[in-house]
C-alpha cells in the first residue's frame, strides 16, 4: 500500500515513504510536519503503511479463496475513515 498525502504548506503531494526517509519533513519544502513529535510521526507512518500492506494482503487472500460470505465494508474501514477525516479537518477541530 502506498499512502499519499498533501502538504498543507506547499500544497504538493507526497508519498508517506518520502516523509519517513526525510525524518518527518516535507520532501518538497523541507520543513517538519510536526517538529515536537517527529519520531512518533515517522514511526506511526511506518506502522500505518505496514498495517495497510498486511490488511490489503490478507483481504486479497480471503477474496481469492471465494468464501461463502461477504464482509461488511464499514466494519473494516469506518474507524480508518474517521481518523483520515480527522486529519483532513486539521488543527483544532
């Protein structure tokens, strides 16, 4: 899974792996996304990509074996969507 984001300052898109490589800084303007918590940010982004890959691979395997059930989409992504929407809203909301 390749997670993408957009810098609120410069407006340019980036891949999370670029932020991880840059120690929590925007790959374009070089400024930290969260100066006080750069290590936590980098670790969390790394965890999110790894977890996304694990989830994606597991669901692909489940779909490939074509079981006699369906999974409720909201049960898988609702909480993830909530966190992403919180990020989208930004500071103080």
